DNA sequence: CTGTTAGCGCGTTCAA
DNA sequence: TTGAACGCGCTAACAG
C-alpha cells in the first residue's frame, strides 16, 4: 500500500513550485493556461488529490457547514440535505447535521456549543430555526455566516431564500372556491413554524379574491402535527350541517392527513362530502387515502439556492444579492372535488 | 474578538510541556492525577478546546465517518442518523451523509471516490448497502473500517448489528393466526433490501408454528414501495372469495399502506373484512387510516450500537466482539382484528 | 505570472 | 512520568 503523493511530489515532478500547484488546484487565475495544463497532467498521472486536512489547518477553516434541525417531517430534513449536498460538495464542503430542540430555552447556547466545538464555517437554518431571533443574534455576534431557509420575515433578503407560501396558499384557496366551495375552513400551523403566518395570509387573500368573507368559525389552530389535524377535523366536522365547512385546507400535509383521519372516523366521505387540501407535498400526501391535493414546495431547489448563497458568503467574492423566490405549484389529487350538496 | 488559546498557551500557563497537555486532552493514562487536575484547571480557566483541524492533520485522520444511503424511507435515514450521532460526537467524530444509487453498476467505484475524496475514517453501511458484496470488498481492499447495519447474512458478526427480523415476522404471523386467520398472505419486499429474506423466513416460521401450510398463491412479490403495495393488494383482493386472504402481512409499512389503499379502492373494510400488518413502524404507520399494526424496529438503538462498534474499531483498543441483536416488538393498532366471516 | 519563507496547532518520535 | 524538536500537507504573505 503506497502512500499517496503530496503537493511537493507534484511540484517536483512538474518542475514548478509548490505554490503554483496550489494555485492550480485552487483555480486561481494567476496561472498561465500552459502551466495549468501541464500541472493538471502531472496531477492526473500521479493520481494526486489535495489533503482536506491540510487545507483545513492551513486555511483556517473546517470545510464543514452545520445543518441544525428540529423538524418533525423526516422528508423535509432529507430534502434539504440532498438538495444542498451537491452544491456544498462541489466546493469541497461537507454537511454536518445536528438535531436540536427549538423549544428549548437554551437553544442558542446549545447551538453555539455545537458551532464552536465542530468549528463549522457556516450554518444553514431551516424552519423553525430560521426564525429564532436568539439564534440569529448569536450567529451574528460570533460572526458565523449563515443562510435562512424560508423565514417568515422578509427582511434580511441577502441571507434568506423564500418559497412564496402566501401566493400558493391563496391559489389553493381560490381553486377551492372555483370548485364551488363557500365554506372553506383553514387549519393554522404552529406559530413558530416559518410558513405558518404566510400561509394564513394567503388563505385570507384567496378568500378576498374569491369574494368570500373570512369567518372565525372556520379558522382553527393546530400545531402542524397529525394529532392536531385530527382534533381540528373533529371540531370542524361536528358542527351542525348548515355551518359545517365543505372544504378544509390544512397548512401542513401532516394535519391534512389528520383531517382525513377524522373524516373517516366520522363517516364523512372525501371528496364527495368534503374536500381536503394540504401543504408541502411530502411523500405522505400521496400515501394516504384518498391521495391529497396539496402544494408542492420545491424544497430541494430552495436548499440548493441556500447552499449556493452560503458558499458565496464563505468565498466573499460576489456581492450578496437577494435570491428570487422559488415557485411552488398546486398538485391536484383525489381529496378535492366540486361541492356535491346544494350550498 | 480575541483569538482562541492554543495548546502552547495552556502549556505555558500550566508550566508543563505541550505534550503533557496533549496527553491530558487525549485521556492518556501516562499522567499523574495531580498534573492532570492542574492542567484541566488551566484548560477550563482559559476556555481552551483543541483544534479539530490540527488534530486531523497531525493525527492523520479526518474525524469524519461516512454514512452513504439509498433508502426510500426518509425516516429510516434520519433515525440512523440521530441514533448514531451522539456516539460519534462523543468521540469527536462527525457524520457525513452521502446519497447514492444502490442499483448502479458503478456503486462501489462511486463510493470509493466519496471515501477517498472526503477521507472518511470509517463507514456505516445501511441496507441495502450493507449487503453489497462489491462495496464490502472495496472497503476491505482499501482498508476502510466499517460496520454493517442489518445485513442479511449472519457471517461477519463482529462488524454487523442485527435486528431479529425473522423472529418478529414469525411473531406477527402467529399473532394473526391466533386471531383466527387461516389465509394469511405475505408481500415480499425488494430482494436487495436487507430484512427481506429474514422477514419472509419469519413468515414461513410463523405459519409452521401455527400449523398452517405455506401456499404460493398468497405470497406475492413487491419491491418495498407504496405502489408495489397497491398492486399486491389489488391482486390478492381480486381473488375469488373462497381464496381471498383474510389477512395481509406486508414486509414494509410502505407496502402495507399501499395494501390499505387497494382495500379502500375495492371497498374492502379494514379490519372488519381484512386485517393488514406492516413492518417498521415508521411515522406513516400511524398516519394512515386505519392505523397500522406493525413491528417496531429499534432503529436508533441499532444505529447507536453500530456507531459504538465503529468507534471501537477506530480506536483499535478493545477486541472486536459481536453485538447482541436488538429486539423488535409488535405494535398492535387498528388494522388487524379477529376474522369476521366464517372461515 | 511565479517562487521563497513561514507558519497553522497538534501528535509523535525520541531522549531524559 | 515528562519534555524538545520535528513534521503533517497545505495556504498566505511577500518578494521577484
């Protein structure tokens, strides 16, 4: 088992200085095309690849980015992960996951410990972490670069990527109205969850655009979970017939699945007697019966955008520019239909 | 912003050599309790923590372990991740995820590239990767330490952790028989998926123990996916009444959810007219209607065990010892019940 | 555009 | 049990 060649070996073989080889492998433009070609040839011939460990030490960086998460949807986490992985890896960065509890009063301290012990060079913030003032403040104070995925506030645009939740929630609401629904209920998610506020506003927009009035009876509070969906569904479906909504729009797929559960329980047929819509298009959405009409969030695209922004920050080259919101789209499946009964 | 203290600062402050400080932070026993105490005091006072980057370079290791995965269940991946994270981190190791395609003909080469470019010190192999001969061979040849999670073969016990799939599948089958089911169908998973063979054998065991005979009509091949579950469900439920199974045991939760879908589609009531059981107890299992009876795999425990084994290998201290299989358990929910109709 | 000279912060060989 | 000096493989000034 022969030892792998180091940068010195390449330099000697190519009859150039170590620094030149360094410039070549770092894509510096202060090298003539000819020498670059030549050095690259030697590199290939020797099968050389630079030692990340040495680069870390000499470059004063870990080549690691942190991805803390507290998200009940496994698919959300894996989507962000796989969406960002490619961009990071292309820049020789690796992602380090970190499970945490966003409810914890010492969240920021706990994250600070993580960031400093692992010495990550930057951090990707997913909801609900992307909205934690304490975390943002801590990172800023410690000068750790970060990018926020789908925060609820629209300030800080050069360090955030957005998904246009409000617009798509409005579109879904209008779509339900178009199907003839006039009593469209909405199940709010957890206040800490990023999209929540935007989605609710979108629902209100949609009602207004459809000439329907907002009615507090049809707005219930959930917390994004499946169980909350069940509870909300029961509450809405047990209203007396004249008041009972003909459509329920839940601001997460998980809650929509819970609403379906409640409907089955109470013998309410979907979509015949009730339309149900979710948000997110997680795998679950197409694995329940009937398959959920929902909103597809281009999460992987969002994550990719976020990763690119973070890498740009770490390179300090390009000027920070706000990202364009990635567009979501409606996915119409079997859980929604035109209203059956007369009004 | 003051620069963080290095090992030299600590040594000077404690009036000992750098090497002594090094021994203290590495828990070497060649240090008297008194000096250790003293040095630890200085370390705490200065808020010193060793630079991972320097340790990486000097120690010829990356302090990184690879976790390649190709698994359709997001929750499986996140479970393994969170189960192993603590053990790894306690040893100052970080986990680097790597998405890959287990079907690819160049899987081993692709993984080899990953392992060498990231320079991971070890690898955790999840199903179906834990069964790939090509991958195992590659890692052995390149002398990369690894641990396999739930491989189908029982050889290589000092580098594997097991879940006892066979026993729990048998238990589930017997449980269904106890409920009075005599026509118990089984949906096989993907051959490449680790548990598959074991689970099928467990089904056969269970039948035998319940004095029921294996009948090829009631054994259908799926591939572990939701769609395969639908197809299998349709096939089984469209048999003529006398032959139709009264219980369907699918070897993954995803397929069981597909079977439920087929049942709803065909108007077969669950669990009244049909019992359905899954395997894995993923979140999905309790989010479908009705909630699935299934087998809970202590995945996090398995992953933790695997992580500990890998760290032991990397330390080269303890002698490699086989792990004790982690026990699974039946989770009885609403999708199974006693047979309703006469035989 | 290229080369020379110092480190980066720790582990490890020896000797004491 | 402790210490001194060297080296890990590369990047970063600066000089040419």
